[in-house]
C-alpha cells in the first residue's frame, strides 16, 4: 500500500533518516527541506499528480475494520469531537450524519454517545473533564491539542498499528504531532492547510491584476493599502484575537515566511529549544501587520477582537479584499449567498463568482502554511467516565482513519489523514466538485506543524496574539513586543 | 403608595420648581439611556444578516423580517429545538432553585430573627459575607467536588450552587421582615394552644408573604441569568441553560448579530415580565425588610 | 404599639420572651444543647453554604502554595511555599489589573449611585405613570448580563456599531471609531455598560430610603422658610446615611465581583487594557492552567474582600444599634 507512486525510494529513505533527527545535510533545496517535513516532495506533489492518482484504488472499509474488531462487538463508546456547526455548510452536516449512520450499521452492538463541542470551548472542557475523571473514551482533537494531554500522561498509548495501519500511510508531520517522548498517542484523521482567498472584483476595482494573488507578504501589505485607498474597502482580513485558534493559523505563516517563528519549528530539524520570536524575521513580520493596522489602516479595526467568522460577512458583502481561510470557505460563501435576498443577493453572487484561491504568500525565507488537521486519541482507562471499552475505541478509530471515511469526513474543509485516501474514488469526486481543492492540497508539502510541546497551545493562543495586540495597540513597539513574547516563551519552557 | 407626601410637590403648584424641572430632565435622559439599547437590540433582531452589517447602519429596518425569531422558536428546525431546550432547562433550574431557596431560607431567617442561640451573630454574618467571594474563584474546587458527588453535567450541581448565591440576600431580607413582625402575634397564637412551629406557619408566614415573594423573584432572576457556573458545570448540549447556550450558539457563528439579538430578547422577556408584574412586592420587601434606620 | 408602628416594630421582642429562650446562666456548651432545636431551622441553609464554600476555600488556600508543572498535570504540582504570592504582587500585569479594577469599581459605583439617587429623588413625587416609569428604568437591572454584554458589544462595534455611526452623524468624528479595541477608550465604555446595569438597583434602594424621611420634619423646615436645597441637605440627607452606606457597599462588592460583562465584551483586551482582577484570575486558572498562581491570586482577593466585608458588617451593626429617628 505504498503511496509514494511517483517518488524515488531514495527520497523516502533520506527523509526517514532526517526525521530520526540525523543531520539533513545532503538534502538540497528549500522545497525539499520543507518537503522533508511531510515526506512528500513539493516538486512532485503537484495538482497534476494529485489528479492522476485519484480514483485509482478501491478499499473495503468493513473488511479492514473487521480485521481489528469483530463486527459483532458489543459495548459502548463515548466520543467527543468538534463537528459541524451552524456556520458549516450543509454537506458537512449530511456527511456527519452518514458517518454515524454507517458506523452504526457496521457495528450495530456498540452504543454510541457522542458530543459535538465548539472549537473554542472544547479544550477547556476536556481539561476539566480529564481532571475530574469524566473524560470520553475517544476524542478527535485538533492537531495542536493532543500533546498537552499526552504530556500529562492522560492518554493511552495508541498508534496506527493498533488499528491495522502502518506509519507510512500518514503524513510524517502528522505523526510527529501524535508522538511524545518517542511514544505514539493517537492516529491522524485528517490534515489540511489554508490558502489565500481574494475577491477578483475588488482587485480589478483597485487596479490590481484580478487573477493573481499577492506573491509575497510585502505584496499583501501593498495590495491591502491599494484596495483601501482606491475602493475604500478593507484589504486584508486580519485576525488578532486572543484565545482564539484562528489567530495563530493566520499569523504564524507570516512569521515563518519572514524567517521567524515562535521557536525553531520552521527549520528542517527543529529542536524546539531555540527562541525565534524576537529575531529579525519575526520582527519584520510583526512590522508588516503593524503597517497594515496602524499605518495604512487597511484592515478592519475590529481585527483585535475578530475571529475568521467575522470576516465572512464583510467578504460576501464585497467589503473585504483578501483573507486566509480553509478550503471550506468557498462552500460557506456559496451557502451564504444562497440565503441572501434582493440586492444583497446580487452582491453576494458577484462575490462568489469573483472568489479566487491562491497559494499562501511567500516571504524572504520561505513559503509556509500551518500544517493543520485532527487526530483521534484514546484516554487513559482510569480517567474515562465509566471505564474504557477498548474494542469500541479501536472500532471507531479504525473506521474513522481508514481511507474511505477519512476522505469523506474531510470533504469540505480538509484532506484525508490516511494517504491512501488520495487514491479513492471519493477523492476524485471531491476534486471535481470542490472548486480550488487542487490549490489547497498542493499546499500540503509547505505545511509546518506547531511546536509539539504541551506549552504550544498557550504560546500560540495567548502569547503570540498578545504580542500582536501589544504592537497593534502601540502599547509596545514592535521590538519590545517581540522581546516581551520571547521572555514569556522562555518562562513557559523553563518552568511554570 | 408612599406614606409621606413629598413636600416639594405642594410648593410646585405655585411655580415650576427648578428641581422639578431638573428631575424631569434627568428622568427623561435616564429613560432614553435605559430603553434605547433595548430598542436597538429589537431593531437589529428583525434585520437580515446582510442589513445588519451595513455601514452606515440602517436606523429603521427597511425590510423587517421575523426569520430569526422563527428559527429560534420553531421546533421544526434544529436551531429552534436547541434553543427551546435551553429555555426549558433554564426554567427548570430557576424554578427548582427558587422553591428550594424559599424552603431553606425562610426557616433560617426566622431562626436568626427570633431565636437566641449561641453563635447566631457569627453565623448570620458568615452567611452574608459569602456574597463577597468572587464566584469564579470557586469554579475548579467546586467542579472537583461535584465530580466526587457524581453531579457533574447535572442540573443538581447548578441548583446546589445557585442556592448559595441567593440565600444570603434572602435570609437578610426575610430576617428584616421578621424583625418587623411583632412577636406578640405569635405569642397570641401560642397562648391559644398552637405549637411554635404552627404559629410560625399560620401566623408569621402569611405576614411575610411580600418578603417571600421578593426572595423568590430574586432567586429566580439570579438563577436565570447566571453564566459562569453553568458554563463550567454543564457539558452536554442538551442540558445547557440559556445564558451559556446563547454564548455557545453564537461564538460558532459570531457574525449572526440579528440572531444573537433575537435570542437575547427572547431570553430577557420572561424575567422582565416577571419582574414588572411583581415589582411592587419586591420594592415593598426591600423597603420594609432592608431599610432599618 | 401606641407610638408609630415603625418604632415598636423595630424594638427587639425581649419584653416577654417565651420561657424556653430566656437567657440562663451556664456555659456555652450548655446553651448550645439547650438551643439545639433552634439549629434545625438554620441547618439546611448552613449545610448548603458549608458544603459549597468551606471545601473550596480550603482547597484554594492549599493549592496556592503549589505551582503547575510544565506538563500541566495537577498531580505533579510543585511546592513553592509563598512563591506564588511574591510573583503575583510583583508582576506588572497584576499592577495593571489592580489599576483597572480600582477605576472600574470606583467609577461604576460612583456613577451608578449618583444616577440611582438622582432617579430616586426625581421619582419621589406623585407623578403620573410613576409605576410604569420605575418599571421601565428597572429593565436593565433585570436582564441577563450575558444579553446585556452582547447588546452593548453590538452597539460599540468598531465597524458596524450604531454608537460610532451616531458620532459620525453628529459630526463629532470622521469615520467609524475604535471603542472596544482601543486601549484608553475601552474602560470608560465598559463602565458605561456596568452603570447602565447597576443604577436601577441604587435607585430602588434610595427610593426605599426616601420613604423613611419623616414628613413632619420636612414640613417643619418648610414652615421655617427653608429652601428646597436646604430641606434636602439638612433633613433628607442625614436620614439617608444608613441606606446610602449599604447601597454603596453593595455596589462596590458587586462591581468587584462582576465578571460576565468584561469577559464577554472584551476578555480583558485589547492588550490587557480592560483586564480586571476577576478576568485575570479566570484567564490564569482556565486559559493558562496556572492553578497555583490563580489560587494565590484568589486568596489575595479574598483578603481584600474580607476587609470590605468587615467594613460592611460594621456599617450594618452600627445601623442596627442606632436608635430610630
């Protein structure tokens, strides 16, 4: 079941050596070094390649699951995840329902209790639940969160072999995110990267080429300013809210592109011990945001309290030029337009037809994007509310991380975690149905996971946004803000 | 309603007193201050999502629509079902808290007022002082304790906690009431052969009805509006009360301001109505029970 | 009950106590046993309070001497003695939060009291529709803090808020202005919301107080030729000292504890400009999982509140002992 159809054995072995921490001398070229994070060579993982492997393989989900847990297994399952919300497109709701339906048919004797929690509150709830011995058996968590629970010793050791899959079926970056101190504590379910979205109509009105995105982050600043000056509308949909996941997902690529970062996570072989947040690259990145918010005033004033959701309304109303968002954003916009009436409908439809996706802007150092996604984890038996039914846990994880359902569940917003998923007929269907999917999937090799440390959540959700706010409100200068962040990160890593 | 006739009114008949004019102006301004935000809330709630995020804002909605209310209150769609669920949960928790609060608080207030047991001053002030502690600080220990008692994710954990919010004021109010009821009335009943408890039940309780009603209103409104504990203690979507449900609901799609305003409005209606209808009792209780000097 | 009802009712009913509770000589224990039936009346109330308060207080104090380890597991906590207290008292963020809390509490209380008092005075006359007026003015007090926070957040919105639009329409500013995202404007904005919510309470309390000002004194003063202001200052105000004190103290305590409005509207931002003690503690405990630090912080807040509580109780006691009139 090798996924590396077009790759040479040489690349794979070289990567594996690199991932083991050995020197990566001998890997030539930036793209290759970046690609080593995901084991896939960006040069070969092109939209054409992706299209060529789609629909070339068939897999039998029931058979694969049955090998691990017999289909008549009787028991109960508690499962927490952040599923479709009111803002999610209809198709996500449908697929979620289908997922549970299919699982129920495959394992009729497992009683399922599931909880769909919202992204911003799930972490706190899970922390409190684990502390109070009221945790679920299985939780599907965003990629950044698992390491905290693993470091606390609250997860049960569990990896792809436990559900009959091998490590090379998953992105190495994804596997890295489920590894703590050499042991594996989860299985990747899906992975995604974001892209830059822009309104070609607004670009045209501002005298910019409607079909090409800003190539670099400096261009983003310039375009944003131009759009504001020429059309009066906001250019870039900046997000700088504290305690919200949206913020680091949009700012870290900026930091990385300029050669900065929180720690050395963007390097080829990160040690997570060196602080990068106050180096020249990071300062340049923060300066760019400062220029947009303070100097040019070309972004929404409410950026300091906005989440991405608050960019959606202005965008569909034609009042925002660019934003960074998920692959799913197109579907969301289409639905929003569908709900509009009268004059609003015309505007919305125009925006939808003007919507374009492009690669994340480059910087002086690299092109980068956050390697996102989710993993499925199993909690330690004594922490689980009512005890752990290992069979049920294995069943749901085998089911969810297999090629069929990891593709289906990642339909609108993500990509299958299981690389075999890219060869299924559903992947082919997705490529045909979902506009811009080829662009977003081709960003995957540029993906950089957040530092795999328990303090990562705090660094990303609190320290970095606070740094942005300190600079954007002029409470501190850019240099002071970065130094302040560096000190906080140092304290975090040292002791608590 | 007031026993004293304000002196100023009589003087005012001869000329417009500057104070009266000032008072009227102040009242008018305060009225605007109080009402305008609610009016804007209402206006926003009947706009479409697009109309709501126009700048400059529409002062009067051009195409008012009740779609948000329909969505929130109709059991036919998912949103409506969730919202109605929150409503019912809030009703249940608030009512239970109120009833228990009365059952527990009335005897306690009576005892503090009438009895001379040792430590009564200390205990009374301890009960009052509880009000001082910031609620958020107790969240984690209380959660662990609720877990130990097996009450996590149940309404019982909230009801228990809310009891302690309402009890101090209730006991204080009611004690004031009982202090004002002459003990001779009960003594008369006891001379007639009633036991102490019966005298309490048949003579004193009816007289303290305004105080009890005030206590009940206060407990209900506090429980209905409480947010932080409900946020922490309840996980299950089906168990959430309105304030938490409201917030959860709308952080997921924070840009649906009309929906948010509609939900806020619906959430406020029961307590406002309750309060307006019963405010007479509440004020009376505060007057008689609280003001001592 | 020959003199005014008020006087008689306020007297303690010690004239002819039932035999059972007449004070008798004996040790404390003897008295406790004698009164054991009385305790039954208060037991449920005290039981609930003890459960929901005693344990958390103990646990918080206990935790305040520990630190959270890097892996965030409570079991592995590290003993640091009074280290947490030192860190908090020295931290710049604590000083900032303290400054903000002072501003928040003092100004919210001040304005709520002044407005409430003014409203009470204005309503203290036989007006047409007085009940309706009073009821309407009470609405902000009664609606949920969550709803209020969202409504005002919408009013203040930097891009679509109606307040910003009004300012532009009145010609005071050029474009939509930054209220909640602006470091120096955010506190006043939040205080306005808090005052909006709290002033009806002050109004009610002061209205109740105004009812107790004896009419005869006012009439007497008027006959003596005192002006409205002199009547107010020399007759009304002295009678309101007690109620005012209680109201202000209650307002202070409520404002020190008020969490929902700042949290939902700004979460302490931007860049800590609206961070008050309460939101800071919450963020420490639940956002950053620093239970030790948060516990120590809480203990510091306890001490402050206890001091306030002591003043509050003293004020009440003095109120009780003072003879009426």
